[in-house]
C-alpha cells in the first residue's frame, strides 16, 4: 500500500485526486488530508478515507473539526505548524494542492522527507523554484507537475534530450473575457471573471485565467521547472483547451499533448508515474471536434504576460513579490475594492517599489527570505491600493 497525503484536499484539485484514489481504494493508505474553511467536507473525506490526521489551516475551526471527527479515530489538528507536522509524516506521494503561497512550506517539508511531490501549487515554483528543485535534489525526491500545461511538457519530453528543445509553447484558453472589447474590461465583475469557458476550477485560478495572471505564473513555472530560457517559452491562445502544450525540437518537430479539459489526467499521470494506468477521462472524438484554433496572446489585452517576462528577466525573489502582489490584488478585486484592470497595475507598481530593494531581492532562496519578500510585497500592494482608494 502506498502512503499518500493530499494538501488542499477540499479544493478542486484535491477532490479530483480523491476521486482517483477512491477508485482504487485498497492501493493506498491515506496519511493526511488538509483543508481550510470547509470543515464538513474535510471531516467527511477524512472519515471515508480513514486518514491518520485531518488538518484545517484555520486554528479557529479546530473545535469544529474535532466535533466532526468525534469517535472516528481520525486525529484533528489545525494551523500552519500542524500542516508542516502533517507534511513531515512519512509518505510515498504527496499532492500539493493548497492555493497560493501558503502551499510552499508544506510542499518543501514533504520533499525534505523524500516523498514524491505532485505539484499543482504553481505558486511554489514561482516564489521559490530554485529552493524546490534544490530540496528535491538533496533528498532524491521527485517533483511531478500537475498543472496541465507542465504535465503536457513533461510528457512530451520523456525520452528526449533537453538540449534538442528549441521552444516550449503553453496554451491558454483566454479565460472569461477573451472575446470582450478591451474598453469593457474595466467594468468586469468578480462573478463574470469566475466563469471559465472550459475548465471547472477553484475561484481564484479561474479569475487568474481571465486576467492571464494564471498563464503569467505558468510562464515562470515553466522556466523554473524545466530550466528553459524565458525567450524559448511562448504562450498562445487556444480557445478549445484541448492542446495543453507543445514542445518544439531543433529538427522542426512539434510534439503536442492533446486531451480533454479534465485535471484527472494530469493528476493521474503524477499519481501513477512512471507507469501509465487507465484513467476515467473522456476519449476525444477528433472528427466531432472538427478544428483547433489559435490566436495571439496579446500583452496589451493581458499585461500580466509582459509582467511575467519582466519577472523572469529580473530573477532572484522577484517571483515571490509578483505572486504576493497578485494574491493581494486578487483579494481586493474579489472584495470589489479595485477593478479588473487595476490588478495588473497594482502588481506592476508593487514590483517597481519592492524590486528597488536589491538586498531583499537577491538575498538568496531560503524559506525565510522568500517569506520576507512575500510579506513586504503584501504590505506594499495594500499601501498602493489604500492610497488609490484615498485619492
Ligand atoms: P481551490 O480553491 O479549489 O482549493 C484550494 C485548497 O487550498 C482548499 O483545500 C482550501 O481549503 C485550501 N486552502 C485555501 N487557503 C489555504 C491556506 N491559507 N492554507 C492552507 N490551505 C488553504 O483551488 P484549486 O483550484 O484546487 O487549486 C489548487 C492549486 O492548484 C492552486 O495552486 C492552483 O493554481 C493549482 N491548479 C489548479 C487547477 C484546477 O484545475 N483547479 C489546475 C492547475 C493548477
Ligand atoms: Mg494550467
């Protein structure tokens, strides 16, 4: 039996992961499941999967979690230190599917104890790519990409020589507003931004798809994960979301990964790696689909893409600043304190302010340094938004 843990078990990726585990229940021993506010779901799943421990990130919900787990034999725990303690419990495979920078520390601790880390939490790579890779190297732990584009690139590279790669193309659906006139974007509401044309995902990543901040994070994730030069990574809008990524080789060949918009493919690939097992995803009928289309990913429409290029150029802890500023701007957009277009502006201004602190940006990749950069970026983004609200 493989020992597995799922961080962010109550979310969209977490639930898809448990769906696969449920189909082959006897093959796994579930160590830890974690969530935040959705105690009912966390407790229900922890009992169903007979987990050793269930952890909520919210310390104020510990009593509720204890009540919900009473008599089940599942341990209840809460808070950041409990998440880390859960990540340190020996496991063979750990799903990292917390949303945001909060996913970094548990993932690092899982790598430190040598577990294979299925990485949905792209923020870990954006904030601390070199630290993640170095930690994995030190313990010979594997990091398996779960983001669909990165799983696609990973699969296209199997058996290939990285030196023969000329370009990597990741696709973007274009999100909720890809066909909106530019002038209308300023009025876009959180509800409109949170409807995705093709994928069913968590609220935050869905809004990030509409703003292209999701693709911006994925550009940086591609650079960090595969060690590919930023100039070799392209983004193309592909409204059908069937081709997830393409890898171009020096002989002119382009290897495309094609599949339905169902995260259980990428999750299942990471779960069974290096084997390929049957997965419950739709088989595509190409004739019925008829055609695949592509459009330019305009940096005028989606300034987040330009910002990602600047972040990759700047290096150091700029990625942590970029992600933290984006998280705060997204919070403010969801709370209707700023408009849709303001998100990119707030992130750009935060980058300008915080990047001026050379000693902070180039302090080196330790968890403490990443946290300092993240913290300063959040304060700075809040100040920028506060000033704008006041003026
Ligand atoms: P979600 O919002 O559906 O779920 C997030 C999970 O994280 C929940 O279990 C929630 O309880 C937990 N969580 C939230 N805040 C937390 C905190 N501060 N501390 C600890 N736990 C916390 O999100 P999702 O769509 O499943 O995405 C999870 C991650 O996977 C994100 O990094 C996202 O970018 C990435 N991802 C998601 C998809 C997708 O299809 N949903 C695809 C690719 C990558
Ligand atoms: Mg993706």
